[in-house]
């Protein structure tokens, strides 16, 4: 559970899975509300855990891209049932509020 601990890690996994390789600014735009500091921290931790690959291109200006590793793809697949459960729960809670 340490690998996905934190508010943003599962969302980073989803973003990279559904949109493929992304630059830092693209990731940040895709995750409204995340601070630059938090995104950097989570990406570093995920890179250390082998979930995210960071590719640095030696050019001016510097270019850095993030993508999922095979390990990250497999974790995302393992989390998919939890995501479906969450979606169903949101629908159920919404239906309960409407019925109140």
C-alpha cells in the first residue's frame, strides 16, 4: 500500500495510463489542484518504486517526459476493480442524496 499511498499517486497512474507519455506541465494540467511540490515528490517516489520512467532529453530548453513502466501498468490493472467500485459508490451516494 506504500506504493500508492498519497492522494495523487493513483491519479498520476490513471493520467499516464490514459494519456500515455506526458511532460511535467501536461501532468500538472491533467491533475487540477496538485501543487508543483507534491507532483514532483510523488513522481520521484514512483520512479524509485519502479512505477514511472523519467526520460531526460539533453536539449535547450531541457525536456523531461514521464511514462508508466511495465510495473506501473500492472499496478494500474490491479487498481482497476477498485476504481470501478469507487465509480459505483459515487453513483449510489448520488442516488441516495437525490432520494433524500
